[in-house]
C-alpha cells in the first residue's frame, strides 16, 4: 500500500505544484487518485514523508568491510547507473570492489574511431615513440605485462591536459591488444597488420573477427580507465565476453556454459557481500540488459544452491535507458555536485568512443553522462516535492546538504531478487 501512496501523493504534488507539507485535506479530497487509496488523508501524507526519509536514510548508510561486485551488461552501464554510490564505496580501505562487464560492446565503436586510432599508432611507430616494441620479449609474452602502466600513463596526462600523450598511452594498449589478437611475432608484421586494417576500413571491408575483437578491447581499456580514477587496479575490472551478445532469439534462455558459468565462477571466486545488477525487463531496450539480468539471476540461483547467501544483498539499478519511479525503489542515494564533476570528467576523458555515441539515446542529443545527470536531477526534484527543499539545505547532515541529484535503487535479499526475476 505504501508504494501506491507514494505514487499518488507525488502525483498530486506535481499536478498542483505543491510540496507535500503544504497539502490540505481539500487538495486530497479533490484529487481523482483519492479513490485508489483507502482513508486518503493528511495521515497518508505523513506516512509517505516518513517512508521517503527512511529510504533516503538507507541510501546514506556507509559501506565498510564489504566485498562488492558491480555488474554491467556493457562498458559504461555501471558508471551511468550508480557511479556516485561506487565513489563512496571505494573510499573505505576495508572494502574490496570488483567490476564484471558481461559483453564486448564492440558494436558501439565506430570504424572512423578505429581508423584514427590505427593511424595514430602507425605514426607513433614511425616516430619511434613506442619504446616497448624494442624490448626483446615484447612479442613473446612481454606485451601482457604492465597494463596498469598504460592506464596510469593515460591518466597522468589527463591531469596534465596533454592530449597528445593521452593518445600515445592509448596506442600503447592498442598495440598490446593487437599482438595478442593477431599473435604478432615482430615489428614488421605489426606494421603490415596495421596497414592492412587501415586499408580495410578505408575500403569499408573491416568486419572480420579480429577487428571486432580489437574494438571490444578498446571498450575494455575505457572501463579500466574509469575505475582507475578511484584507484581500482586493472585486475579488479573483468570482462566476461558472454556468448549472449551475438544471439538474437525471440525467447531468451541463458546458456549455462557460455552465459551463466563465467558469472558463477566469478561469484565463487570473489564471494561478494553485495552484487549490483541492471534491473531491466524484456520490454525495455536494449535487450542485452534483459539477457544479462536473466543470466546473472541463473548464476545466483545456482550459487544459492551451494552456499549460504542469507547475508548477500543485490542492488538493482537502472540508467539512461529506463528509470525507477520513486515508489518502485526502496533506496535513495544522494548525489553531490562533486559527484557530477567526477562523472563528467571521467566520462569525457575515458570513454573515448562514447563521447559522441554510435547508438545515442533517442530522447537526448549529447554525452550519456549528461543524460544520466539530468535523470538524477529530475529524481531529486521528485523527492523534494515530498520532503521539501528546506529538508535538504537546512539538514544537519553535510551529505544531505550537498545533495543536488538522486539515485533510485532497490536493495534485495538474494531470495527476493530471484523471486522477482523468475517472473520476468
């Protein structure tokens, strides 16, 4: 009943542009929604306000001594959904935080981006600006080392505002990935492959498996950059390459071997206390979100059969593709202007392929980070209708006083989560 009351009181507040604490009995009686809620009265308003405060209090609770696993269908889904919450989770040294990205995401990398990147790499090689290719073991296992250094080099130059060196750092990683994908044996072969791929792009013939795999590697590097902003090491950002990404059946059933087992192995290894999941239904785009949700749900069900998960929590979030109504979420997380600044900078400098997205949201023309922020601002406005603006700027808590946006999530037990996802 309380969720219906929240929906109806908020609807009334927005319809007549009035804060909840200013509502009168006449306002309530004249609203057509009054018939949906028995005993619709000022007591209803009071219950709603107290429940909203409780959900906000829940979202303000600190995370300490936790192992946390964040999951995302694509690279950037986690950031665009709950980055402000993750920033707070990463501050206590007692927390261990991991990221699992479920699919490659190569579809969202344009050929033009790859053409520019390969030409940059070719030029840096011609100028002898990539010293690692001269190391004796580079093409025989050395290319697998120092991936954290590539990330650190890039972010050092974000701080220095040196875009040329940022590109050089990115080309270091691109070269490492190309050696692994094509099994390159020496520098001459590397030059030949780069020229071959440049030519294929120019002639619109670049669509082989290796080229698409390289696109996916670019997305992986971007994700590592984002979380390295807060000091997350490369080995904590894992890319699972689930098989579901390239399957297009009308009725989706996760494949245990290709879709579920990689997730289950991560759960067994990491043993998280908290797992975050995008909570989209099959009717919401993109459909990869739904497929990943069903795959994670299946993995959690199997893990639940072999371990005691009574203390494990599942945080269900949404991002720029769909949102929760305040009545649908049981956890409200405040977002500060500092968090806005972090996501803007991290998105623009890390997601090189997405600042001008290949598949933009049809309702917004601009970077996804700005769309996420606009959603958080709107969600705060809804809560301000219920609690009043003065609740925030006069609050004793600095965290609440600094609030200029709001995340909506659902905090479930594993059993609750499995029960809900079984019906989707």
